[in-house]
C-alpha cells in the first residue's frame, strides 16, 4: 500500500488565520503555511507570531517569500523573532513571485536573484556575513540580549515551476515547492529537482459529498478561486499555455480575450488578482469554474478519491501535501482531516 504524503495546511493570512492554525494543529496537520503578498493579505510573520502563541507543535511556514518585497536583513529579523516564539517549528519557501510581484505591475524576479535571496537568508540566519543588496560592506546579525533566535535550524524550500527553477531547487533548496497542476504530472517535477530533497505540493482543496457535483455552490465557493488563479496565470505568463490539451487551450484563449476587453491594460494588475485564492471576483472567472477545471486545478473529490489522489502524488515523489481549505475554512479543515489524517 502506498503511503500518503505528510498532510499540511495553507492559509491566506487574514484576521481569522491564527485561530484556523490552532484548529489545524488540533486536527493533526503537520504544518501551516501562509502566503506573502503584501497588497492582498496581512503580514505573514505577524500572522504566524499570533499563531505561535496559540500552538505548540505544528510547523509554521511562510511561502513564498519573494526577493525585493523586503531586504534579506529585514526578513532575517522577522524569522529570528518567529523562531524565538516557536523554536524548531519555522520553515520558509522562497520563489520568483506571483501575486507578490504581479500586483506591483512587475514580473517574476530572475533565478539569479532568487538564488541570491536564498543564499543571503541562509547566511544571515546562521549568523554569518552576507552582502547587502545595495552593496557596501558585508553585514551580519548582531542581536542585542533578548533578540536572539530560538533553537533549531530554518529549512528553506525553493518554489519551482520550470525546469531551470527545478534544477536550482535541487541544487540549493532544503525542499522544493510547487502546485499540484503540472502538465505531464508531478513526476516530471520530482525528476527535475532530483531525489535529495522533499517535494511539497500545495493545492486549494475541499471534500465533496457522494454524488455532489464538483461545481456545486459549496465547492465552487471553496475551490473555484484556484481555477480562477490558474487562468490569471495564463494571462500573466502566456508560456504556461504550452502543453495544455486543445480544449483547455481554446478555453484559455477565450478567457484571455475576455480579460483583455474587460480590464484596462494600465490598471489590469490592480484588478486581475483581486480575491486571490479566497473569492471569485470577475464574471470571466466564474465562467471557467467547471467540473473539469475543478478536477484539473483543485484537490477536490470525495474522501475516497482524495486518498487515491494523494497516493498517486506520493508515487510521483511528493512527500508533503499542503492543502488550503476554501469556503467555510473550519468546516473544510475538519473534512480534510477526516479524509486524510484520520
């Protein structure tokens, strides 16, 4: 029998998230990740600090950090604070950027910048020297009494989509992170990162009732936003259209034409990503929330089907499955725990 991946949770950092993380720990989730996208959500480190005070064992992760949103010295200070509150429980993921960059009207950072961010953070968190991004002399942490980090190392995962990012993750990451949808399957991602490190797959998820359509009002509210985000990605990065099956490609082309007509080009970055992974905002997004797309982009199905999908992901090399409950978050957390944790 195939073992399931470790089951964690993902949350958009909002006011209720610390309490949701407390519940996730009680239900047996291994880790709680929160996003870092400043124009959309609350601060991830403040959110996790509040969660740390309500929990004692669950891992606390920020993912993904994006180079340029804050200087590495500021990130290191935030991590040092969090590790003092939750020793041995903190983890990070660093990526080139999606909404953290697109809502600024900017594209992802280069892989060179991504590698430097990981290298600088790792040095600073170890108390070693790193060059500041603006140049000048090398810097290193010099914390005063009471500002020292907590015990335990802080693993840094690298978010990876394309083959070059996967190779980078395999070379410098303590883990690799990606979404569950990848043309050709996550076995290709595992091959790209190699066997050395864990592979974390994240997904928006909900448990369907027996016979419940995947686009029922409840499930559409819970996982529909991730379908919308997949199409937002097609709009922002047309290279993602490569490898899609013809029917999905045709649907994506129609969607892109609709977005181009409905959203003004000079402010599109302010409108396209509203409600990211939390709610559906645009009518064009509602139109693509079909049963086929829910099955494709979300981790959604009956309890039995989710176990089967999790086993298949484990067979492809996924070691950790981080699930974001949508809609009624506490209720969905309980359903997911019942299906996958027991």
